[in-house]
C-alpha cells in the first residue's frame, strides 16, 4: 500500500479539473476542495465539483470561492470546456450543497498547525485572498503545486497561460509571498496528451463514469487544437506531480508574473540563475505512466492504492 498524502484541492472544473479531482481521490487523501471562477462561472465550478464527488461516492467538503479575479474583469473559457464546464453535458444535478465556510477561510483553517499541502489547478484567487487576510499562512502551507503559467508559449496570448492570465494579480501575490511553490506550466502539461485511444478505453469500461469522461474528452478533442489528435491533460499533472513525483523531474527556479495590461498580462517569467531560488518548475513527465495513472483514476474508483 502506497502512502496517500493529504491535500486540499483548489480548482475550477472544467474538464481536465474533473480528471484531476478523480486522481486526487484515487491516489491521495483529499481533505477538502475549494472552487474558483475560471474555466466557467463560480456557480458551475462549484456545482461541477459537488457532482463529480458524488459520482466518485465521496463526501469531501466543498467550499465555494471567488467569483471574480482580484482586479481584472472575470473571463471564462466555456468555449473550450462547454457551457456547463463539462462539454456537451447539461448542467449536472446534485443533491449536495457547499459548506458555509468560504474557500479563503477554509484554506486558512486547513493550514492551521502547519505542514499543509495545496494543489491548485485554476486561477490563484482564493489563495491570494487567504494571504491577504493572513500573510502568515505562507508559513503554514508546506507547499503549493500549481498548474499554471508558461515558461515559453502561452495558450491565451503569445506568452500567457489561461490561469495566470485570468487573474495575474493573484498569481503575483502568491509568487511574491515566499510560499514554497512548484509550477506545472504548459511546456510540462503538453507532454501528457490523451485522445482517441483513451476515449475508446474509457467507453470500453462500460461504466457511467467511463462514459461521462469519454464524452468530456471527446468534446475537448473536438473543441481544442483543431487537426490535432490528442490534447494535453493539464490539471492532473499538478495533482500527480505531488502524489507521484517519481514520474516527473523538477528544477529550482524563480518565477514572476506580469500584472501589466496588454500583451504582457499574465506572462510568467522563469529564471534559474539567482542564488536563492524560491520555486520549482516541473520540467519533464513520464507521459505513458502519467496517462495510465489518469485512466486508472477514472476506471478503478473502487480500488484505492
């Protein structure tokens, strides 16, 4: 039996966030989920999270978070993830409700006692709010694993990745806070791609969960990267980078995020030459092993290991 580390997941489901949630449930001890506006509205990211946890059979508490970035106007990516956030599927029905405690407060409470690990797969708004409310939280969060940023080429602008571009001020607050952080940027996540092979494997399972994720992945493949057979699985990389780090390599770095408007908005600049490097950049992934873990998380929900 492998160790199952504890974590809080901050996310904005979103198709690839759905895969990330199942990876966290399957391979970790998921203690709480906080939601944020990003891929779709806060109403949909929260509802999707509750629905996905119900599918897995989990009662992990969910805390609704920020409905807009710190400063810039809110923007969603429903053209990529679908109106509901999960492809063609209508807004899912769930019997659960989020907790009364806000996401930022939940992060502060979760970090009490120190040694907390957070994995973030969306804009960093909730974590920035927590830091602004209590700057000492950076000392109690042992590490933050973030899917965001682009060391080279972005996916919203030439240089900017969506999560960093969506709320650049929050990214800057977190990166400048002194919090220990590992970034899983587009150069890394583009190494882990799923497509028709994985869609067929999910459908062949003959389960409701397999069919739901196959439909979502098929929508992803149709809506993004036209003419490209496979699509990067961004968010599961951050979860598995924490839970199964032996499948990744990392490099100490210094990361800053531009908060200026225009073409530089959300640009993350990665440096390796400073004497005291506060961050890490995930550099390579064992793509075949990571893909198999993602599939296992969806297809083998009854067997935790």
